[in-house]
């Protein structure tokens, strides 16, 4: 098996990723060649019960420390605890999933699933954590529960449900994104309109104010793919982008978006007309990030041509995305991840089958022009880590920092994590 580049010794994560660190002038410009990046893996959590890892930044800005969370599974299938770690030193940050953690919530009535995952978001000192709880005896009768912390994760408020409907139907695939002044917007899939023998899943959204008030629910799309993760992001101009896998009456399941400009939502539009017609849910949702210039970038998987990992950019004020770039090496399975770092670079990661096994792969991109993206697709993608295509391997968690990214994934020894950062100053010819 081909090895991936490693640093000769481990440094603290804040140093590796550039938290509070000046960047050498030659390293400011993104290098797009995979050989220009170093993947440094940290010690795993060491507990096989640790699952469903996640990463986020505690605050806006490239110098913000990371938040790490995971589920510790119990002995029973529906038993689990959501744990939060906030590394407060280089020593803790070098092994974020081994740091001292605080239990956010726990129970024996949870819905624990490799694709429909718990999560956490932060906005101006407020944290919101969410997970899934059973609403009845049916396999997919569950709802989205959440709680907030106003003191950085020291204490949490009483648990509430995100949605008004608590019927024995599926309510999940939640996305929370931070807004201004400690507020959030949420997006989720909701099967309340379905009935026995005729399932029907819709897309809903609402906001959560700093004072804890939930706005009225908004139904954004009455028919969407039943079990693909959603994605949501807001930019500094107050614009929101909700991204999801849509579903037409003839079973075309492409990626759609709706844009909220502060007053109203746009009509649903496709990010790109892949034309993927498939009778069942592919369990492959999109990812979205908002850039400082007000544009949005979306990454997704499509099986319309046998399998593609694609990425496209929506320019500020634009109503349509630019043409997509294809990033994979030819045999991807999807499960995409996407994050921006503080230098304006983007990393798209995904799961792919290669001649040497299954890997989490990635490519670095940079914005170009008003709505374009640039990547080096002439060379093999960056190999982040070996994995498996089993559902238990889940999804890669990805979070940006000043000069790179932190990644986490489920492995044989619990939660594994690694930094991805420039290996050396830019070299002439590496981005050709």
C-alpha cells in the first residue's frame, strides 16, 4: 500500500494547523499539487466504542481553536452519549479525540446511524448540539433533539425537539449553521406528510435566535430524497444557501439549492443538471461552504455517469452555479467532505476505491474569477488515510484552520485524526 507523507515528528495541533501562527511569505499562495501537502496522523482515541466524529471551530476566524465531538456507544443498540472536547493546549490539541471530554447528553432511546449523524455548531459564544431520539417503535420513527450552551460547553439547556411535529415518522439529516449574534439556522428532512406504503419526505428550515426562540417552520421543498444528508451555510452578507438532494416525479435525484436573501427564498434550482435517475436513495448528500467574498462552494457525488465527485461555485448575487469540476480518480463512492482554510483554499475529500485499497482522498482548490474554481486534476489525489467502504467507516469530518485542515474518521482504534498542511513553500510548476 502506498504510504502518505508524514512529518518526522508530531507537533501540537495549534502549531501544525497555523492557529495563532504567522505563515511564511512563500506559503501564502495555495499549492494545488498533492505532493505539496503533508498528512500527519495523530494517536487514535483507542476506544472502539467511539463513533460518529465531528469537528467545528469554536468561533469565526482562522485562529479559532477546534471543537471535537463524538458518540460513545453503549451496550444496547440505541444507547449512546454525545461527548465534547475543547482542546485548550498544544498537548491536548495534538490528540483532540483523546482530550478530556464533557458529556452533552446521553440516553437509551437514541437513533444511531452511520449517515444520519449528531452534530454541533458554534456562533458568537453559543453552542448548539443535536442528535436523534426515537419517537416510536418503528425503525425510522425518530426526531431531531437539540440543546444549547451559553457558556462554551460548560452547561447545557434542557433538551427540545427541533420540529413541531412529533409523529412516528423520520425527522433527521439535520444541518445547523451559525448566523450573527449567537443565532443559527437549521435544515432537516421530515417525513410527516408520508403515510403507510407511500413515504414522502420534505425539506424544512427554521431559525434559532440567541434568546432561544425558534421561528416558524418553513417547508422549502415538498419532495426530496429520503436519506441523503443536507447542507447549509450563511455568508457575512446575511445570505443563506440550503443544499440537498432533490427528487423528481420520475426519480431524478440531482443536487438542488435554495437561496435566502434576507427577505425571501429563491425557487429550487439544480446546482448542475447531472440527470441521475435512481429508484432508491443513494445516501450521498452535498456539502457547502460560504467564502469571504460572499460566494458559495458546493461539493457532491453523482452516479449519473458511473460515479463523479464534483464541485462548483456560486458567485455573489448569481442565480446559477458555474460549471463543475470533477475531482475523483475514476472509482469514487462519494461521502464528500468540504472545508475552507484561512488562506482561502478549499479541500474536498471523498471515499474512493483504488488498486491499493479504499482511501479517503482529497484535492485542494482555490477560487478563480467571479465564480470559478481551480484545481490540479492531472495528478493523483492526495491520500489522507486508508479506510473501508463499510458503512461503519462513516463519513470524514473536516475543519479548516489558518494554513490547512484537521480531519477525523472512524477507524479500527476508535476515532482517528490527522492534520493536512503545506509541506513546503510554493515551488514553480507545481500548480501547472
